[in-house]
């Protein structure tokens, strides 16, 4: 019940009228068959008992007017529901997206949370969506209420109506045994249905859990590998198509087999339940017919009572049988709620004031990635001062990018503190703090938006400054050559989008960092796709333009070190050297080895 209330509260918070609209639609839908049965029985009895056909016609007209009004109202509310449905689904997707954006990066990368996200999406789809859930729940509740209320009168009439005939058949129809059999015929299908549907729904939910994991693998191959340009090139160059197809087919086969197994088992239980219901209904109709044969009820009453009792029994069979199914629907939608309830990224409440000076200090900072005890950063102690230009170098896996991620608050230190101007950055308002940083990672991302939007990306648009940023990074010539200039969409969802080269894309990503105009700029190996001349020009331009800013450069190309005031050499998670290029090159240690090893390819 608690989960059900949570789902209803979620819908109510999104669209306050959605539940009311579904409720009215269900009442209008459920009332129509009862009105039809009531007036059909009444009109048949009038045709048999009276010769005043104007009375019959009056009842027919009243019946048609009522049915017409109900149909019109149902149609109106169905259309309103369609609008509400689209609105709710859009807002649910919006909530899911906002939650993903508001979560801590570390939590977002957690495989368990990624699985929760997938189950949040697939759970909604697997259950038929939250509106299907509302239809089912409210339909279940009101169908039982209306059926018991209306059909209850018919059942009372059937049990209390006695035949005045003296035949053995008439006496049997008046007996307690006859009434007991009627009760059993109504109860047995309901009990069988509850058991069968419970087992079938449990099977479906267990199957869903397994299918989610299989579908995750299937989606990776169908939506990532087969549609990714880079993966496509590798597959073709290394004849990997046979291997990929084999894995794809195996994943697809596992998905199909598990889905078939779930549906087959469910059908076996539900099919048996339906057979029991049909047999019980057949015998029940025969016994109602006996009541009419011995004069206990009228012909019209046979139609009404049969219809009411059939509706009552089927409502109870379907309704109570759906309890397990509805519970599973709640469980599916609970995945959605669980994901929304994941904590947002932690944020302090101290504002970051205008930074006249900038001092970023690492105090005995160590860091291990979640789920691992291995320290990728070990006891880092250093201070980055105002307007300082720092190069970070080291071999792969030395901890360079992890160091940058801690500065960006993508992860929190396992131990130690990072402070900005003496204040622990964890105590600072996260958004305020991040507004002080411009960062370009090697695995940067451009979006299928206009070039201008990719540069500004949330920062106020200034066309002149956009062009300046493109000029600084050396890609303005390419952009100016495009028909729509900075308003050209990049390749993606738009048919008229352009496909930029890897180097051009990286330059736009770097232009984004320059455009943001922050006290601290970080370039984490963003020039990997650039030729040495382009890289040199970008670093030279940045060095000139970043005169009033603090800058950190991470690169395997040692040329960036010559522009910097200071070089940090990382190895196995520690800073093993710290100094100016001219100082470090004279020391027989890792920096000199790295620099000279790279230089020999240009000198010799």
C-alpha cells in the first residue's frame, strides 16, 4: 500500500488532474454495461407484460439518451486523458533526466545506479506505463465497488425469488443446496484466478529482472557498437563482423528464449484459470435458466441477473486475479521512484565570493575509486597559486586525470581535504564552485546543437565572444566557411548537420573553455587529435590570453611544459617532482627521461 501511495503521489505532483480524469473515465466506462443490461431487461419485460407500446418507446428513448450522454462524456474525458498522458510521460522523462544531471558524478558512474536507471526506464515500459497502471488500479477499485453494489441486488433477487410451483425442479430451485451451488459457482473461479494470476505475475516479475540484464547487453550491441562510427571502422578493418554478429545473436537469442519462457509459463496458469471460469459460468447460466423455467423470475430478469452476475464474477476474477499483477506493476514503477529518490550531489552552503586571489590547496589527499582499495592518488600535498601556469605530466595510470577529477568535484577525496582560499571545497556551494572552472577533458563531448550552443553551453550568448573563442583555437576559418556559420548544427539528429574532423571538434571543445572565462582553466589532454603545430598554436594563444588566470595543462606532449611556470610529475599516484622545466630537465629523473625520450623523435 505504501508503494501504491508513492506512485499516486508522484502522479499527483506532476499533474494534479491526471488521477481525477482517469477516475471519471473509469466510472463512465464501467457504468455503460450495467445501464445497458438494466434497460434491456426492463424493455423485454414491458414488451411481454404490456400492450402500451408508447410506454416501451419512452423507456427506449430514455435509454438511448442516457447511453448517448455517457458515450459523449466518456469520449471527452478519454481525449483529456490522452493529453494528460502525454504531459505526464513527458514530465516523468524530464524528472529522470533532471535526476541524472543532479546526481553526483561518482554515483552516476556506479554500475548499480546505472542498472537502476535502466530498470526505471524499462520498468515503466514493461508495466505499460504509469497511465496503464492508473487505469488498472482505478478500474480495479471501481469495477469491484460498482459490481458489488449493482450486481449485489441481482444476487439477492436470485436467492430470494421462490417458485410457487410444486414440481421437483421448482422445489430444487428453492432449496438451500441450489443456493449453495450458485455461491460456489461464483466463488470458485475467483479463488482459482487469484492463485493462478499470483503465480503468473511472480513469474513475469522474476523474468523481468533477468530480462533487464540481458537487454542491457543486447542494447549495448544494437545501439552502441553497431551505430558508433569509431566502432564501425574497427570492426571492418579487423574483420570483427563475424564475432560481433555471433555475440549479438547469442544475446538476442537469450532475450527471446527468456521472454518466451516467461509468457509460456504465465499462459499455462492463466489459461487454466479461464477454463475453470468458463465452465462455472456455463453451469451458472443454466441454473438461472431453471429459475425462469419454474416461474421464479421473469424472462427480462434472466437477462439482467445473468449479465450482472457474469459481470460481477468476471470482475472479481479479473480484479482479484490482478492483485499480484498490480503489485508487480507497483514494483516496476518503484524502480522509477527508487531512482528519483537517489541523493543529489552533495553541496555545501558557503558561497564562492569573487576571487581576487586564487589558491587551491591539496592537504594530504588520497583517493581510491569506488569499489577499489587501490590508491590512485596517495598523500598529495601541494598548493596551486594565483595566475600560476602548471603542466602535469606522467605515464599512463599515474593519477593525472584522477587529480583533475578531484579538482572538478566529480569525485570526493577518500581522505584529506582540498581547499580554495582556505575553505574546504566540500563546504562550498557546488554550482558556485564549478562556475570558477573551465575544463576540457580528452574524452570531451560535442552535442548535435549549433556550433554556437556547443561553445556557450549554458553561458550567456555573446556572438562576438563566440567568434573570438573560435579564433583563439584556430577553427574560426572553418566555421566561417560554413553556410550558416556559428549557427550550423553539428552532425547528429539534424539532417543538415556537419561532420567536423577530430581536430576541429577538439578546437571547439577548447573554445568552450576559453569562452566561459573563469579564474581556473584546465586542459586535460584535449589536444590528442591535433597536429603538433595546431597544439603549439593553441598553447601559445592560451598562454597569452590566460595571463590573468590560473591554468593547468595535462598532456603527453612535453611541449606544453615550456610555457608553464611549474611542472608536476606524477608517478603511481604520487607527485615525485615539482619545479620549473629548466630545473627539472637538469635532474636525472623521470621528467628528464620523459622529455628526452620524446625529443629524440624530433631531433634525430
